[in-house]
């Protein structure tokens, strides 16, 4: 006898499918960011001075973010018109193909200027794919969940980010143990090629997920928006703007740590590459553990109160973090980075559901995707580039001020968006989290 209700099975499959697919997409994105900090300047821009090569590598990294809102608009349109499930299968295939191709892409020494050009093209394809992935995964999970448990599902989508970071960091720790010559010639390619295996797993899981009932009913009633990208700006333009601002820290923090900070500490500050990768792995594991616990804590405090407390904590932690960076003491740095991650990840755990609640169902895929991915373009992708430029021009404390400004802007966006949410969005039971 079937002991599990069909609705519960569908909800669990949707949550697992959203989490696994999102983890794979973020793995691919983080692998590129790590390689941008450690490899691409040497392999694809070898003729430039070290600082210029790093800036060129970070600029290539940003290309993926420039493409993300385009992906959000394109796949948001298809997701709101034709369905969440099919759209997410396409984004997963697109991302995996681009990442695997980067793994076999010849360097500048082999094909000259064509190498960085092709790298930029494949990076843009990655951006298109992830631009349509995150918003769709949020909806796949939350729209299957009953009222009062949508925060649970949304929080597990957010687990995809630290899970992808853990996978990417472990992959680079493994290949980073190779001699430098071997690492730069072929070792760095292995994490990219491994993406093909992960995509096969993700597709097998997502193929079993059903279309959310709410969207299926909307489609059956012929009530889907004809042009979602136009409709979302007609019915919810302010929600899009506030969603962009509210997402700033959730997007920028990962690339500040995994790309800019990785390059700064292992380059100019002369810290050991493997030690810093180990610290980044520890913070990702801590984030993965802490986010569900933070969402449980929100059951007692309320979603918005916890988000503001978390952002205030993150702001206070900025100065100690930079003191640790400048001390050159890796143990001090490890402790402060682990403490620092607690604030940002508590806020991030609740961001997905908050954004989903801000848009009507017929334009929700487009609205969530556009808000999050435009933020990725404006802030996330530019963070390593801007931080590096500020470091050169203003020094470390200029970078600290920049990071603090990102946190303050995020808090303003969360406050503004909270004013537009239904009262039920801050119910104590909404963000409860359990294993999917």
C-alpha cells in the first residue's frame, strides 16, 4: 500500500529536483569564478601584466552576469507561458554543455586570440542558463508547497548555492594539489568536465518532477500572460526594482569571497592557495548547515525580523573581517570568515520565498528572474572587478567600505519589498525548514 500521499510525493520530488538542479548550476558558475581567480589570467591572457591579466579574467567572469538578465527574460517568458519543468530542463542542459566545453577549450598558446573570445562566448551561455534557472527552481519548489510551508521549500533552493560552492571548492582542492605546471595545463579542466556527469544526474531527477498545480490550472484556464516580460513591468514594476536591491548581498557576497578575496589573499597577500581554498570550503559547509537552522529560527522571530538582524550582524562583522585579512594570520582569517558567513547566509536562506511572494503567479517566473538576475548583472558580476579597482585605488579599507555599502543597500531593499508583501508572508511558521 502507498503510505505517502501523492501531493506529498510531488512536493518532495519538486523540492529535491529544484535543489539538485540549482546546486549543479551553481557548481558550474562557482567553478568558473574559482578558475577566473587562479587560472584564466595565465592561460587565456598570458601576454598581459599580472594585474591586467587578473582584471581581464574578472571582466570575462562578469560577462556571465551581463547575460543573466537576458536569460531571465527569455526563460522567464517560456516558463510563464509554457511551464516551469520543461524550461528548467533546457537551462540545465545549456549550462552543462557550456561548462564541459570550457573544459576542453584550448588556451591562448594553442589558438591565440580565439581562445579568450570562445571563453567569453561560453561564459555568456552560462549566464543565459543560470539566468533562467534560479527563478524557475524557486517556483518549482514553492509552488508545489502548501501555504505555511513555502519558506521550507524556498530555503532548500537556497541550499543549492553553498552545495555548488562546496562541490566546486572540493574539485579545485583536489586538482590544486597537482604541481603548478600540471594544474595550469590540464588539472584545472577536470572540474569543468565533471559537470557533464552532474548534469546527467540532475536531468534524471528533474524528469520525474510534475508541473506545479497552480500554473497547470492557470494554463488550463488560458489565463497565462501572453507577453510576461511586458506584463510584469505593467503590474509589478516597483517589486522588480525593490527585488533587485533586496538581492544585492545574496549575490555579491559569494563572488566577493570566492573570486576577489581568493585572488587577493593568494596573490598580493601571498597566502597559500590550498589553505584559502580549505577556508572557503569550511565557510560553504557552515553555510549549508546554518541556512536551514536560521530558517527554523525564523519560525520564532518572524522572517523579516530575522533578515534585518542578520544584515545588521553582517555589517558589524565587516571591520573584524578586514582586520583578519590584513593580519596575514590564516587561523584568524578562517575564524572571521566563518563568523561572517552566519549573517549573510541567514538573510539569504529567506530571500527566495520573499521574492516569490512579491509577484502574481502569471508573471512570477519572469518577475523573480528579472529582479534577481538584473541584480546579478549590476552588482554580483561586477563585485570582483570593482573590489579589485577599489583595492588598487583606495586600499583595503576602501574595499571594506564598499562591502559595507552593499549590506546597507540590501537592508533598504528588503525593507522596501517587505512593505509590498501580504501579511501572511511574515508568519512565524512560513519559513520552517526540514530535509526535503
